[in-house]
C-alpha cells in the first residue's frame, strides 16, 4: 500500500486535497491469484498481510482516541475503478474488482475508503378515494400514507438522535446486499424475513428491489475530514397499516410514521434527518411520485441523475 494525494470538491466547489490509499496493482498482478471464498479472489498471503497492516492502523486510531471503539463489521478494500461501473447486487461492489484487504468499519472513513450502505424503506399505503383511479394496467392505485423513520440511538458515535430510513446499515464483507438487508431489517426493526424473501405470497406485503440503481455521493464530516465516496442501495417494503417496527439491537431508540407532506417539509428546511440520508429519502419520494415541491419532469430527471454522478457532497 502507498498513500497518495487526491483531489475532491468541497461544498463550495473548491478542490480539496485528501489522502487516499493505493496499491501497486501492477506488482500484485504478477503473482498467482487464488480464491479466498465466493467473492474474494486475491493472493492469500498478500491479502492477509495487508489486512494485518490495516488492523495496526485501527489499533493506532483507537489508542490515540481518534475512534472510540472497533466496529464488529469489516469492509472490503477494493482496487480503484470507475464507480459508474458498479452494478452488482451480490456484493455491493463490482464483481470483477479485486478485494485487496479487509478493514475495520470504524477505520475506513479515515483512509478515504469507499463505503456501501443498504437501506430499507417501510411504508404504509391507502387506496385512492372518490372516483377510484386506475393505472394503465387497470390496477387500483394506492397512495403512500406514511414512511417509517428510525431515530438513531443517543449512543451512536455519529449523528446520534438523528432520523434515518426505517433500516440503515453498512455493507460488510462476505454478505450479499439482499442477505444483509434481511439481517439488518430483523436486527434494527423486527421485520420478519419472510416479508422480504416471500412477499409475493403474503397479502398486504410488497417488496421492491432498487439496488440496481444506487446513489453515489461524496460524504464527509462537518470539518471536512473523512471525505469518501458512499454508495447507497435501497429497497422498499410496503407493510400493513397495523404493524409497527420494533427496536431490537439497540441501534434505534424509536420509530415514527412520517406523512409525505411532513417528510417533504423536513427535507426542505428541517435538520432532524441525518444529512447523508436526505438524498436517500428524497430518492424514495421521487420514485413513488410523492415529491410536490418539484413538478417539472426535466428538473426531477436532472436531480435524479445528479445524485448518481459523484457530484453531490453532503456534510
């Protein structure tokens, strides 16, 4: 590994130097590669050596008080590549990219390592009233009555007490996106796994997978440190109106059902939602046609594209 200087734009549009990690790919290519498991193809000796070195970085950050604890999850460190090519719902990163090492989730942001997040939006619908509107396939239309948001526990290391989508979690190594969202949904909100794996046969349940179209956003802390690219994958789950999510693992303190009007006002002028999640929730409203403040179709399309061009920077 070597450290290199890279440049990214800050929120004012000025280029800012950041320290990034780089591997000598040409050297590594000269060595025979072997499969570590289903997702990781790399020379085992070099993989383990790099992982061990990054563990030393984690220990140093912990001993100096930069991080308060080691996270239980490990993130894969992959070779530099064009993130616009990322479109693999199996592992949250390009299937052809090399996994060079694993790094503790708490350490990754301090080295500018890309992160992957998964989000599940549990929403409640109601039938359209009056004349009963139907779509072009003669299916009775529904309107979203509310979206469940989760308040982050006060013990969270960053953005405590802020509001998130119903379920929000990082993407650890060796889990598919789908398996991870099933796990996170049960741990954070008590969502039955069969609602995701077998939704077609359960009345009132509708699971939608939008992971083929992730958001690509540059995020950083309020002081500009820990600047990194974040890829956000979303899944939507229509749930029964009489169901309430339940905190299970202590990551969430409470849940609240936001109406679409209430959520839109919050995204426009509030500060209760975690900054990086504003784009995720805005994207949810856009794909369900619930955003009223932007009516022009061209503007909506431009906004959708902008959230996938690595140009937005959220602090």
